[in-house]
């Protein structure tokens, strides 16, 4: 709480400061009013944002600290405060009544470092009263999962001329399940086991979140955000196994997690000589106890076998950041300095059943450890108009980090990494915008990768590796957006990324495997976002949205030394929606289909891939004014998708010798969801 007190003290001292300078001009590509979304009966700013032709919300990379802006959503020209409080959550708490307009602007024309391409700016104004919205979404599945009764949210907002606030209470709930056969073959492709399996997964994420904004008469701005959440997971998988020539057995896998987390953040922006200064502070904490167990019971009464892996993970992040914005040499400058302290503390225990079926503790080196990082980053950014149609933004900076891992295998290391970017935005015509960006990217390490772990489900072990270094890359990307007038819009994006020290599974000196660094990799691809409207053709109310992306990757396999795709990454992504709003009625219908395809997960002794059948599809019907409520009924999995999984275990992957392989085929039935949304 000391950090919050410092920020509030700064607020009181600066309240008498000079008035803010006029906001810098930025280039608006498109301005939309709430009435432009009336056909969708929006309840929140999020409902509107999701319907903007050719625009997709970027939730950001989830890196530690704040760094440069990596989401493409602003509220009243400012970055959204908080980390867990991302753009989806923040926009969902802004009621439609408080939205003045939505602007699509050129990111490079802003004085916010890191933004380029299309950026959404939501302009709000509290109406002086209290308004709210609510949603309730029960769901029934015909197979594999119980009734979902507890998914819903209530949010309220209010304020006046100088203040705005929001508050929301929600529970995100899901009930999953599937079932089907699994076949196991030996290295000669002979069937050695037949299994009937059923999976069930239940989770609840209850949460309370809020925000408060106050703008003083002199232009100083205070933002406060906070939230507290739980994450309650209950997972089970029952497998009835019939080994050829062996004893029938029952395998029960169980996984539980009872997480608690909270986040508080504050920022204060005020006028100082020559410009504006913003002070930002954040503290985030997460407590995650997990228990994973697997038990085998045999039909002939033999003692049970199995294991239990228990892990208590505590992690926290504290961030202080300052941003000084000023004008000089015909452009806008931003100098930022950020300091952060992060830690992950894990206590873990492994128990394995002995010959009598009794659990016994097993030493597991490296599974209990603490990883700490102290990081300081400073960047200087510059943006200006080169011509009336050409915008430039550049940034240069450096990051210092000190990473310390405790324990006999741990060590302390220091890293200094330069970073920066240059981006250009060209308004080629009133309907065509193009942007080009070249960036030096410094990645961040996942602290869990440092610590040894066991996956009791797949019988996988990762040993500890204290020699991880952060990956780095050169990223070049090009984007073009073409508005088609009343017919919609189309945007395309292409990118190429040259990566060094990418993190993948590698062999570890002394035996075993763990996440580690591979010298080089590359990633390149293209994506498109298309919105087509039928109104100019005389067919009112029909809309087609398509998002598609294809990504190619290449890395040298650390065992074979041959090229392959980067392990376990999506390379085909498709989402298409067609919606028909019937003119002069409150009815709408629609259909959505999405499909993802990922590269296999590659380990030293295993290759596995989740390979669903053709895309997941759903159809919906919506009534937009049932006594002021919006009602929507959705039927999911209308294409009868299967959750298929294939895994090959090698005795020696270098020579291609196979120990066994598994083929799993599971279905999950139809999904019926009923959404009720209202406002007050």
C-alpha cells in the first residue's frame, strides 16, 4: 500500500499545478456513434467494439511490467490501467449509455509509445446518474458435462462532470466434458490396449473489479483500478483399460486448483514544466495450490499404483513507472522509466505408491525453488507528421534485468538488452491506410520454466534448468486497411520475425529435458480481417465477418538437428460469422465457425498433437427487445467436431524406434446456451 500512498500524495501536491496543454492532434480514420450500432442492441462499449468493421481487439502479450503499449484500445485517449484489467474487461464495464463515440485512429499519430496500425479510442462521458447492465448465461450439454447454472455478471457505472467509476461482480463458469475410445499400438503397429475414457472439467472464476477516474479542473487525471478473483478447477478423467493379454484396470486422473489473486493499480497524470508527467504503480499477487493425482486399480486385486504431485505456487509483481510527454523539434516525445520486481515461489512434493499400494515421498530435485527478477527499463520515443499523409513514430531504449534462482542448481545472472522500433503510417487515400513497423523485441521468460515439474497425466518430467536466457527477435510487419464504403472493409497484415534464443524443450546436461534456448528460429505469415455488408445491394441487414491467419515457423530440432515447426504453436486460425438482422423487426439470426490447427508438441522422447476434426460451429437466434431484455439462444457443435489426440512415445527418437503410440477419439455432443442481457 506504500506505493498507492505515494501516488495519492503526488496527486494532492500536483492538484494546483498548471493546466494541461491541449491534447495532441491525432489522425482519425473512422468515427462511429452509438446509433451506428443500434441494430446490435449493445449493452456495453465492448458490444459496440466487437461490431466495428475490420477491427479486432488485441488483448496484449501479458508480459511482466507495463512496458510500451501492446493493446490497441484506449479509453478517452489513455491506456487502460491495470494488467489483469485488460481491454475486454474494461470495455465490458462501460455501459452503452456512457459511450459518446468510438474512433479508429492511426496509432503512430499518438504520443503513446508502442502503438501503430488501427487503434480504437472509446470516448465516454458519465451522465451524472448510475446505470448498469447484467448478463446470465445458463448452458446445457447433451454429453459429458453437468448443467452450467452460475455464469453471469452485473456491472454498474456512474459519475459526473469530473469523475467516472465502474464496479462489476461476475462469475465465469464453464462445464466441459467428452468421451470416447482410445487405441494403443506397439512399435510394430499391433494393438496392445483398448480403452474407454470419459473426461470432465469444471471451473469457476468469481471476481469483483472496479475503477475510478477523476479529472481535476486543471487537467490532472487520477485513475484507480482494482480486482480480486478466484479460480476453482476440478478435473477428472476415468479410463477403463483392457490390455491385450493383460489384467483389466481402471485409471482415475484428478486435478484440482484453488487459486486466489488480486491486483491494485493507480496512475496520476499532471502538468509539469514543458509537458505532462504520469506516475503509475501496480501490485499483483497470486496464490495457486494444485494437486494432480493418478491411480490405477486392477481387476485381479493387485495393489494400486499411481502418484500424486502437489504444488504450492505464490507469485507477485510490483511495478513503478513514470512517463514524461513533451513537445520538441516539431513532434511529440515520451521518456519512460520503469522498475519492476517479480517473484515465483514454489513448494512441491512428489509421492509414488510402493509395492503395497501405499504413497511414499520421492525426492525430486529442483521442484521446490524461488525465482526472483529485478528489472529496470528506460525508453525514449518520438512521433511526428512528416507530411499531411505520413506519420512517423520511433523508440529506442534498453532493459536491465537481474534473475536469481534459489537452491543448489540455482544461480544469479544479469542481462542488458537494447530495444526499440520505427513505424510509418501512410494515408494513401481517404479509404486506404498502410503502415510499416520494424522492431527489436526483447522477450520475457516464464518463471515456471526454471523449476522442475511432473505431468502425472502424460507421465512427463521436466528437470530444472537455471541457464535460460530471454529470447530476442527482429520483427517486421506491414498492414493495409481498405474501407469499402457501405460495403464494409478489408485489412491485410504480413510479418516476418527473426528469433534468437527461442525457448523450446532441449536435453539437459546430467540427463532429462526441460525448457531451454535454441539458437535461432523464424516465424512469418499473413492474416486478413474482412467485413462485408449487403445493404448497398438492396439486401438489408446481412453481414459477413472473416478473420484468417496462416503462420509458418522453422527451428532446428535440438535432438535431430533437422528443421521443423516451432513446437505447439497455432499456424492456421480461422473465424467466420454471418449475421442477418431482419429489417423493421427485433429478430436476428447467425452462424459462426472457427478452426485452429497447431503444430505438434515435440519432446526428446515424444511427439503429440491435439487434432480436432473440422471446425467448431454454432448457430444462434436473437430477440433484441423482450420487455427491454436481449434474449439469445445458441446451439453449439452443429458440425459434430471431435476432440482427437495422437501421441507417439519413442524408445529412441533419434533412430525413430517407437515404444508405443496412442490414438484417441472423443465427442462432446450438442451445446445449448441461453443468454439473457439487460440494462438499468
